[in-house]
């Protein structure tokens, strides 16, 4: 199964580690550290030009990516479907 993250970016649902609301989670120091470290490693992909609402952490075949999306975390989770367990 695949998940459309916005602006034509599609990833395999099996590689998703978690989908997070950017507004709720970036208030914590650990999340900010994680995003800064991902950015430094050039693992961050910005999807679209609109205001970011969520980020999705993806890992497959030893490659990690963090996708910053303009689509809400709730909408992305619905797209994944009920067959996958993801973090809030």
C-alpha cells in the first residue's frame, strides 16, 4: 500500500514509522532536536510550498527520510488506513 503525502509525493506505507502533527510536537525539545538532526543529515524532504501541518518519518532499506507535509496528520493517517499502527 502507498500513501500520498501531497504534491505528488508517494511513499510505501510499510516504511512509515510515524505521522505527527507539526504544531503539537515541535513544542518539545526532543522533536526539535530530531528534526534538526534530520535536516543536518539531509534527510528532510519538504512536500509542497504551503504552510506545513505534519511530518512523516519514513525508513526503508537503511534509508531514513522525514517528509514535511502541508496535509494534516489526521488526513495522512486516514490515507494509511486502519491496517497500520502509527504514533499520534
